[in-house]
């Protein structure tokens, strides 16, 4: 109960413009955020990915930003994704790119958002790279899935190189995964980072965890049906199934299911966030599992940082105590 209240309060602060202005200007906040963010510039993110790649870990690069309110900013965000794809290519990195549709203008004008996405997918296709569409709050789930389907299906743009994220806390996710698997889509499964009402999402963590395990199994069964793990050797195109979590029990469940279904280790990718559980990232990579780290960069770090605080009360407490001491 207290945990839920804490999460709701921090997530609502993550959306408040006044709080964003105040926190973004604090040096101590920027310093705290730097644990989770590779830097404000693209070259800093490239350096962070080089370091991960040296340790056998792939990356997904994310230019921070969401809920864009001006058409020009949405177009500029799309151009930055193209610059990121080109930087990955120039540096020969084992990395793909994650994007948010609200950053590309989904809340402003859906056709502008589709236009931006199409431009990104064309460039990613030319460079042999892959784009993952992050999942935002539940007000955008249906729209995000529709746009992914349009981008992926042969009746739409027909790009195989575009994947989607599914959140285990939503009741609808089982059905969504079944549909995505039928069309050969690639899924990143996460628990879900937003504050959702009980009408759409499991309120209890134990139910989210149980659903996560069920959905991870569903994804692996999908991978089994699809045959080969379909992973690219350059570390850019991920397999059909990916789990994004730092929860050891969820990771153990996925590993057990890989063994039970007699799948190769490459059938599932293990994804984690930059700055969280580096020990586990290296351990899994050392055991021969594909590991990918989400590497965010940019100046719009505030909402992303607040979601990281909301996930773990200890983070927020550490941040606040530093703030009080300054
Ligand atoms: P859980 O919250 O139960 O944490 C398990 C353990 O992990 C904790 O005990 C702690 O050790 C560690 N941990 C977790 N969060 C931490 C933090 N912030 N700081 C320090 N330690 C922490 N969500 C979403 O809604 N849409 C999306 O598109 C994505 N995309 C995405 C990509 C990738 C690669 C990852 C790893 C995660 C996401 N998420 C996301 C976020 C996800 O939904 C979820 O909020 C976080 O991963 C935290 O949940 P865990 O699964 O780690 O479990």
C-alpha cells in the first residue's frame, strides 16, 4: 500500500513541468541521474556502448525524450535517432536503438509520428539495424501496438526490423503477445514502469511477477515454434524473445524454461538498464546468454530518472538525503 502510494507520487511528479524545471537545474540531481544515464551527448553514449561491447554486452541506445509538444521538436527527435543509427554504424557497435512514439509526435499528430517512424525505419533498414518501440503508459498501449503493426506487417510498411515492448503488469498482455507472435514480431517483455489503475493492471507485485513468468514462457514457446533463434551475429537484431528485468527470480525462471524447452541459450535475450545490476549483466554474458543494456543519453533525463527512483524507494531516499545535506 505504502509502496504503491510512493510510486504514484513519484510518477505524478515525473509529469509535472514545475518539478522538472526545479529538479533539472539542481547539480545534485544531475549527478544522481548520471548513475542511470550515459551522458547528455551522443559521443558519451557511444563511449559507454564501446565499454559494454568490450565486455561482451550489446546495447540499445535511447535518446531521452517523451510527450513532445511541438511538431518541430518531434521532427528533430527523429533526426537525432537517425544520427544515433549512423554513429552506431560508423563505430561498428553491437547496438540497436529504442524509441518512444510520444517523442516522435504521437500525442500531437499521429500522421507526423508515422512519418517520423517511417524515416527512422528506412535508415535503420539501409544500415541493417533494428528499432525497438518502447511501451509508454496505458493511454498509449493500443495506439502504439497499432502503429507497430502498421510498421511491421506486409500490408503496411513491412519492416521486419522493428520490435515492440509488452508490459507484464497489464491484463491485456497475454492476448497482445499471442497476436504479435502470430505475425513473427520480436518482443521485449518488462514489468512496466508507469502508475496504472487497477482497471487495467495488476495492483500487486506478486501478480505482476507471476504474469511475467507466464509471459516469458509464452515467448519462449513462440521462439520454439519459429525454429531458429533468429539472432544476428552483429548484435543488432535481437531474437523473438527478450526479457528486460533485474529480478533474479524472473531471470532464473526464464533460464529454467530455456532448458526445459531444450532451446539454445541464444533463444532469449536478457536486457537490463544502464547503471543497474552490472554484476548480473556480466555474469549472464559470461555464461553465454545474449545480454543487452539500455543506454539512455540526452538532456531530457528528468522523467526517466524519476521512473528509476519510483522503482526503488532506496534510490529516492538516497537522492533526498543527499539533497538535504547540500
Ligand atoms: P523489480 O522492480 O522487482 O526489481 C528487481 C531488482 O532489480 C530490485 O530488487 C533491485 O535490485 C533491482 N532494481 C530494479 N529497479 C532498480 C532501480 N531503479 N535502481 C536500482 N536497482 C533496481 N518499462 C516500460 O514501462 N516500458 C518500456 O518500454 C520499458 N523498457 C525497458 C527496457 C529495459 C532494457 C529494462 C531493463 C526495463 C524497461 N522498462 C520499461 C522498465 C521496467 O518496466 C521496470 O520498471 C524496471 O525494469 C524495474 O523492474 P524489474 O523488472 O527490474 O523488477
